């Protein structure tokens, strides 16, 4: 049975649609669908999880879905027809947490996501040094994962010094970084420099020498010293990364921790019609900044949460409450480290103050919290803000939340929070979890079904640039709970195939208040969809990671095609 955008249905078909009479093409000259895809296996993800054969697009939105016969009679001479030849189409993937402004900086900086060993990293840095004037900073874009390097450790300054005698080098991994000897010299950091609060200049325990590895707040002075990316670099980086997302079947991203300059670059791209994917932006702030400065910034800001349009929207403010899996702020000390509980990103007082101010000025807040103690701190801050003015219904969010205790989930539900979660953590960081938190805690990570049973919204994402946008691999982990070592972590928490797809589409749309606009293929919604190489709902489970996007469509416009087999 054909389903229409309701207003158009009444307007154009009148009584004939209601009686089901077959009319000829109903369009006035020059009007009608711009695109019809037909003879497909179109997974709509509507509330009945219906599959349809065909779909018509007009003005960037889905006009109607139904059988080939019903939809093809809407065509005009101007309609582009695409015979899907039985191929599967799903709603465009919505990635709820990622970092596009920095992801594309590999155009300018060394992409360290590629090397598989420290020697490979050193070689890449050496090549970058050769392309750089002496004295200029050499940096990275993509991020290495020490557990995946053959050396099973992070590089140090002694590794990179031989290839970088005259250039300061800064290799950023987010919560840790590595700098070379020249950078230490430029920055005036010596082994006598005290650690800043909340940060560490790592020293070799035997020699007492600086290793060049920096942790958390010790990275900030270096970042401040670096020349800022130019607007042209930011735009080029954003264009490049959005291209990569399109190839991964993604039609909407949420930049989880951007800068005002990164936002500016998106605005410029959008004004020039060069923004091809839909973007929601989170602006990163430091909750430890002086309250007067933060209040002035928020009060003076000409924008706040929700402003924007279907292509570009302000999501809110991002803060960071602890480190990654090796620095997560935890209630229990780390295994075999009785004095180590990870690293909080600030005091409870500062987080509470900052969240209350954001709430006061109409900003939604999403906070990175990995360890359970960090989640406690975030919940305390959110509850304090909720006392001033209810945040329920404003969809504040916790980013990551690897391990959540039942009473924390109850508080999350009470506050109406969204959980932005990334399944690759379950897969790739399993060894870190076991090593740092022990099996009992590690086995309760990413308890999706416990969250869903409580009615807590979860939204899937990749955290790219940390991990690539292998969405079908992560859906396979959602379904199997398998880790990098092949074991399945508490399979009772597994998502069904349909749930895994919703997690990366309609549930992620909820995170940006856009569940009525996208995330399913229903009349009236944005025409964002992906044609796949295989039938996601029916291929053998272990074939799911092999599924590749063939065509990605945003608002009825093709933004990616693997080849010309589906669409010319
Ligand atoms: Zn992130």
C-alpha cells in the first residue's frame, strides 16, 4: 500500500487516492519526483519495520514509498529512475560522535592510523619532516593504537629524535601525546618542570629522564603553543573527512568536540553549498576556566543549542570528565595499582558550575565520561543543573560511559539523558578494560540491553578519527558482542540486527532532536539513504562486516558511489 507525505497526498490525489483508483501520473508539467528508486529491498525501519520495493524523492524529501507499480506511476520525464535490481537500501547512517575537523588534517599532517609498528611511525614522521621547513612543527592527524602496534607500546622521544633533529614534533593521541627533544627545548620543559595539576610529563623510572610522553593536562600547554590550523586547512579537512564518511554510508555526523573555528568553517562551506553531509556541532570548553569568563562567553554567544537547519546545526557544549581507557576515572583503583584511579578532567565543583551556567544560557551539554567515577561526577553536575531548571526533555548526553552501574542507569533515566556509545570500544579496548579494571567490571561494559530495558536512549557512533567508520563491523559487534580476541562479552546484552541498525540510524537521530526528520525511510523525512552490497537483515551474521556501501544519498543527491553499477 502506497504511503505518501500526507499534505501532498491530499493536495494532489484528492479523492482518487482515497478510493485507491489508479490514476495516470498526477503531476502538473515540470513537477514530480526528482528521483525514484525501484525493484529494491528497502528497509524502512518504520515502526512496523516494513520493507518496500520503491521510493520516490521530491525536494530532498521522501515523497512516497510502496510497490514498484504504485511508485513508478508517479514518474515524469524529468524523474531520474534507478533500478536497484533487488539491492538492499537502508536509512543513511547517523554517526553520533566523531571528529571531522581534525580527521581530514592528514592532508597536511602525518596519518599515524596507518603504521603497524613504531618503526612505521618513525618513517612517516621522517617523511613529514622532509616536507617541512626547519623549525616548523611536525604533527599527526590519524591516531595510532599502541595495543595494535607490533611493539605493543607508545612511541617516545628517543624513537622520533633521530628523524627530527631540527623540527619540534607533536604527536597527539587525545588523552596522551608524544613530543621530541626539540619540542621539549622549544617549550622549555625539563625534567625539573613540575607536573601541571591533572597532567603528567612521563619520566623513565630508572633514569628519571623525560620520555616525551605527556598525559592529559600536560598536553594543554603544548596545544596552546601550536600554530592554529588556518580556515582553509579546516575547510579542506572537513571536506575530506565528510567524503570518507559518505563512502562509509554515513549521511549525518555529530562533531563531538569542535572549536569555534571548526564551526566557522562548516558555516562557510554551507554558505557556499559545499557541505555534502549533515553536521551537528559540539563546541568543546574547559570546565575549569574561570566562571566569569565562561559566563561571559555563554551570555555573549549569538547562538545556542538547536540553531541551524537540516544541513548544519548547533548541538551544544562538550566537556571532558576523564581520560580514555587507560586514564578513565574509576571508583575502584586500577588492577595492581592501589594508588591509581585514573584522571578526572576537573573538580566536581567546576563541572557543576560549568553545567549550571550552560543550562542557564540554553546550551545542551554532552560530557565525555569513561570511568564510573567520571559518570558520578557528570550525574552530580547534571542533577544540580536540573534543580535550577529542568534538563529533562533537553536531551543532555553522556559520551562513552563504558561501564555503568544499575543505580547510575536509574539516574540517567531520571534526567532524560542520551547515551552516545561506541561499540568499537567493546571490541578493540577489551584488553585495556581487563588489564585496568579487572574482569568483573570489564564484563559489564556496554550493557545495551540494560539501558534499553530502562527506556534510556542510546545512539551509536564511531569516534572516528580514533577508529575508522566501519559501521557494519560495529553492528556485527553489537549483534555478537565479540571482541578483538574472539570472546563474546555477556551475549545477553547483544542487540538484534534490527536494533543494531536503529542504534546507528533512528536512535542516533534522537540524539540531535531529529527523529522526526531522518533515521527512517518514511514519507516526509529527508531522503538520506544507502544502497548496500548485501542484504543486511539476512546475510549470515559473520558476513555483516563485509557489507559495503555502494551508493550514499543525502537529500536525494548522490554524495558517493563506489562504481556506476547502481547509478550512472
Ligand atoms: Zn571523541
